[in-house]
């Protein structure tokens, strides 16, 4: 049954995402202010399908730690789930994403219209400047900048490799940084289509206020995210 449920869900997810991308594209053209609503409804809807078909529920802790104004959301990245779910968790998230995603038909165009910041990996200082410029524009609109500080997905429990880009953003933008731990990689790991039942927990931790020395901020952020994610990883699969 696990294989069957997983296959049904995976097909529905990608068909539904393609449909919603087309709807979002037309929304941008006809009623641009509502594209965030479409993104949020898409995220809430597929999370409902995920729970209904696969038995995976979402538990969000610490929502009160998200500031009202612009901020940096520095999030552990273990799974595709992380990027798909964020519109249901945060108010107006703007992603820092790899530039390849912008080439995905329709979906990439919608990401661009949402203000997502495309960064080309391995492009050094140019990539950093691009990220800062895009994040500054998002902050001016009161959005939340979501960045995965490891730069790519890592398996649950694997050694972490945090990049310094998030600390550069923090210093330049002078806004709070909200660390986020999670355990999505336990139930939705890379390179498998199986979706076992359980609970994915997103742990929104106390914000790091602006003005802290960059190294001190980076060390605190890394420690908070890793401590939370390790603790959560043992509490995902249903017994």
C-alpha cells in the first residue's frame, strides 16, 4: 500500500503543480496582486493531499518568532518538501533559488514574478552581489527572504556545510534573521519516491536581532538550526 499511495500522490502533486503554475501565470497578467493568494492556496492544497493520501501531517512550532516586517528566514534544507511548503507557512516568502529553476517552463516565470532571487552557483562575488540586490528589493516590499544557508539539500543527520552568504545578507540588510529547523528529510528524502506516514515538524526559532557581529550571528544560527533539526529527526515517522 505504501508504494501505491506514494505513486498516486507523486502523480497528483506534479499534475496539480503544473495546473496551478498556469493559473498563477494568468493571475499575474490579469490580477497581479493575487498571485500570492494562488501560491498559498497551491501550497495548502497539496499539503492537504499529502496528509489525505500518505498520512503525513504538518506541525509548525514558533510562528510567534517571525517578525512583522522584513526579515531573513534561514532554513534547514533536507527535501523538495521545504520549498513547496513555505507559502503555507510564511506570509510573503521570497526565495533565494538556484538560477536553473527560472528556466522551468511556466513555474520559473511565476517564481520570477513573485520576486524570487535567482543565483548562479559557483559564481562567487557576482552571485553574492546578485543575491544582496534582489534581497534588498524584497525587503523594501516588506517580504520575508527565505534562504537555505547550506546551498543544497542534505540528508537528515548528515554533516552540515553552511555557506557564509546568509551572514553577508544579515550584515548588509540589517534585519532580523530567523533560524528554522525541520525534519522533512526523514519522510521525503532525496532519490526516492516513497512517502511513508508521519509528522513533518517545522521549528521556527527565536529571531537573531540585527547588529550582532557577523561571525557571532553565523555561529548562533548554525547551532540553533542543527540542534533543532537533530532533535526533530527522531520524531517524524509514525510508530
